[in-house]
C-alpha cells in the first residue's frame, strides 16, 4: 500500500465482538430442529448474521458452538448472532410461545401455503427441520402454521441452509426490513 492510500477496514475476524456497536436485531427467530450437518448450521449462522436475526434456537442434535465444522462455515458469525441450545425442540417452541412469538414451520406439507403467499407476522419464529426427516411431528403440531417452498423438479426438498436463506429474506422483505 502506498503512503497515499487510505487505511483499509480491518477484516471482520480481527474485530473483537465486544468492540462492535450494538446492532438492532430484526424480529425473526430461527429454530433448527435436529439438523444433522454442522456445515448447514454454520451457513445458517452466516445468513442469520447478514439479516440480523433476533436469535437462533439450536435444538436436539443440531451442532452448537464451540464446534469445529460449524465454525468453519460460520466464518465468525457465531460471535455475532445470539443463540441458545435446547435439548428438545419443543422446549424452544414453548419458550417462544410464552413470549408471544408465533412459530411457523417450513415443511413440504400437503395443503401448506407457499412462503410467498403467507401473511408473515412480526415477530415470528421460523422452524427448519432435519435434512432427511424434516420438522418432527411433535414440533409440527405445536406450530401455528406451516409454509412450503414450491418445488418443480423431481425432488420435493432443497438444502436446509438454502431454504433458510430463501424464507428468511422473504420474511425480512415482507416486514419492510429490505427493499424490493
């Protein structure tokens, strides 16, 4: 760098979380119901940070910090996104309901509204399930509604981290957090 160049901003990993300013959080909670892949969880942490999610609720066997594979894909986001681990997903759902937060499952359920047509409340918790089994039945029955992402190919699902990004940013758009 020449003498005339301005100082570059420090890389985010070089900025200690305690020195960052308070960040206003959006009113979207995220519940992960027994995700198998720590890499998916890490990716969800990064996207949750990008959209300033209110809180991640990591449930059951879902990886939670400290975890090497999670940290590898989160790229530091685990330090910036509030999170809690619950032994059982129903504990997270019950805690959110106690705070008056509606819980909406994202699942390929017959008759579920598409995430685009759904009237998203604020605040809201969006629930994503296991990569193979989906959202567990005991969690689905506690949810206030279920939405789906339309599928037009042979498979009826997509990667959970991808599904999260699609739905999360639609909710933020609908809440007026991001532009069209």
